[in-house]
């Protein structure tokens, strides 16, 4: 297996810089990680892109209530993608569900078209779907989806390990990013358990915000 890719989700420039200096391979940039991540501000995105050498994926999420969006919200987020795309981001992180918690395929297709040329990570909204494996198969049929971020429909990646492995087997060209209580002290355990090549966490390189102040 190739060396695992380590992605750190951050909501400050200080944490992004610390993550890069301590071996992160990629950043997921958000605002309000306490709300599981919203779209970062334009200012933070510009500063982060200017300061980092590693790729930056940007969260595209306009509200924290749920993953169900009205058409005008989708259009607003598409406009955001076009703006941030021009700044030089490597990818977007997005997910949308219908009221029955299945994937909102029409909205995902629209966003994928807007994000053409970028990585497109469908985020952990997939873990709320009735069957993440079926959802993975549906996403694999959409042009432009490159990654899925998941804990296998469980609270933690360890608990969802068997589903993550099945998602990986069904994902075709899509790369599975494992997430869910993956930290610096248990990363190697997850690598052996899951067998995927990409791993994500807030504390996957330790407690960043204990070492850094807000910038």
C-alpha cells in the first residue's frame, strides 16, 4: 500500500500552518468546526492559500441545520465555488440529502458541474443515508465525484470499519477518506484496520488548537 494521505480539518490559519509543518498532506478548510464545518470566509481562504504549499480543499456548506438545501441555496453555493475556484483551491467538500436522507443527486450533479476540474469530496452526510454502500454506488455514477469522506455510517471509523471496507470495494474511481475519531495515537491502528489510503481528522496530528492562537 502506498503511504497514507493525511488530511487535517481546520478553521484557522494557525492550525493550517501547524498541520502543514507537522506532516499533513492536505487541508480541509472550514469555518465553525464546532458546527461540523461551514464555508470558510473569503479572507481566510485567500490567506491560507497564500501561506500553504500543500493542497487545500474548501468546505462548501451554507448552513448547519441539515444537509437539505433549497434551490437558491444551491445556486449561492455554486457561486461560491466559482469564486473560490479562481483562487486556486484544489477541491471542494460538499454533500446534500433529500428529506428521506438519500443523496440529493440532482443537486450533487449541479455542484459537480460547477466544480469541474477540482476534486469533489462528498462529505460525511453520506453517513446519514439509509445505506452508505448504495449511496457510494450512486455517487460513483456521477461525473466529477473524486472522494467520499465517511465513518461508515457509524459514530467512529472503528465502529464503521466493515462498511468503510465495503464502500472502498464499491467505490470504483472514487477515493474513500476515512474519518471518525482518528487521532495521532490511533492512526496506525486505523490504517491496518481499514485498508484505505486517505485519513481525515481534527486531531489526527494532535490537538492543534492547544498549540495555536487564532489568526
